[in-house]
């Protein structure tokens, strides 16, 4: 058997092996759980290298070009599935620590995320979803707009799924300030920031953002992301007393503020009132805000009046759309009363998304 015949025989054998290897990819979740993902990747890489080795065979036979084309096809096929395998493994959250009465540490999206034991809903979500699935349009805007050295604020950190990315983006010379009224969530986000080496540039304050400093009643739900300063019909909550602060009180006048994110279940108008000095002093400030007209009505605020106040302060508004994270949509006053459960971005730079 000459080299050409041997190469062709090897090629057909490799082709069958490639088909068998690729056919196993649908079992990725099971293999990842069993710790076999690295073995699968190694097998595919080995196969790819064998295919590459055939390309160096010296032969002038007329069949050489046809089987080289087949080798190229299989090589690309295997390479593509190696990339897909890595992508699927990365998207699958990995539990590092779990117990019925301690916090859970989940490795997801490149970060270690602490989920309190009592947050069953959040735990269940992050088992099946990557961190990047949490408000992808907001994340895209943060990645685009936050620069190293910036001062950023996260109002309503919850467990820190967004906070950790904000604190990472500013680097060690930036300033991250987070606000969260519920103590078990404050503890979780502080741990998350610490586990990811971000404590140095970060500070988390246990308080609710509002338009005045003091004490207030907070309605804590079993699923913490829907907890609020205002009661919600049909949602079982427990009344707890928490501290409230304003951003103007919490941040001194000498510190430049570059970006503020507010997701505080209907209390966004109150927080806006409590940051009037910051709004005045920081003309380049960007605000990303959860917007839900029904939440504002529940808190006694008219969404159209609130939007008018914002626009009269010189801000332009865009809606951040999760289905198209790179394509914010410009909106106006006429949209304020109809928008529900969305995120808006406000900037005095009207050409920010030209």
C-alpha cells in the first residue's frame, strides 16, 4: 500500500471517528457533570491534530487534492465543535460550594457569585443560566460606558450579579458604591466582591436609597428581587425596618460620579430626588434606571411627570432592549406612561447612541 492509499484509508477512519465524537456533544450536560468535559475536548483536539498531520503527506497522485479537501472539511468541522463545546461548558454554571444552611458559591460568567441559602429562586435561576443572561442590555451598556478609574453606583445591588461586573470594570483605581437594605443580601454582595478580589475599590452600604435620610418600612419578599419600599398586591412579604439614605448624603461633593444604576422596585423617583446635587455637579453623568409605570403609580408618582422632570434636566432617554443589546431605542415623554418592566438609559449627551 502506497502513501496515498494509506492516507485515504486513515482519512476514512478519522471521518468515522469524527462523526462519533461530534455525535456525543448532545450529552454535554451529563459529561460536564461527571467531569468528562476536559476528556472530550482532549479527544477532539487529538483528532484535529491527526487530520492536520495528513496535510504534510507528499504525493503527486491525482487523488491527493480530493482527500485534502475532505481533510480540510473535517478539520474545520472538528474545530467548530471544539469551540461550541467550550462555549457550552462556559455557559453552564458550576457550583463550588453548597449546603442546606450556608451560602452557595456559583462560578458563572467568569465570576464567583455568592447566593444566600434562603434565596431558592435565585439559586435555581443561576444553576440553569449564565450570569450574562441577567439583563443583557444593561450589561452591554455598562461594558461600553464604564471606564477604568470611574466612580459608579449600584442602587439595589441584590446579591451583586450586576455589581460585580461594575466593580471589575472600574479597576483598582475606581470607586464602586452599592446600596442594599436587606442584611443577608448585603452580606452576599460583600462576599462576592471579596471572592473576586474587588473589595479594595468597593463599598456596600446597608440602606435603601430614597429622597430623605431616616428609617422606613421595607417589604421583603421571599424572592428578594421583588422586595420594595411599597407593598405589592398578591405578593407575600414581611415588613422590616431599614435605614434610608440619599445619594447626596452618601457621596461627598468632591467625588466625581460617572454612572448610577437604579433598580429599586418603584423607588427610583425618590432616589432621583435624593441625588439633585449629584445631578447638578456631574454634567457627564449617565443614569441607567429600571422603569415600570405601574411601580411608580404604586409609589404615588406619575411616570409622565417623572419623565418630564428628567428631560427638563437636560437628559435624553433611550430604552435598553434585551433582545437587541447593542441597539438602544430613543424614546420621549409620550412613552413614559406605557413602559413596563424595562430599563432606560439617560445621558445629557444626545449623540451617545447616534
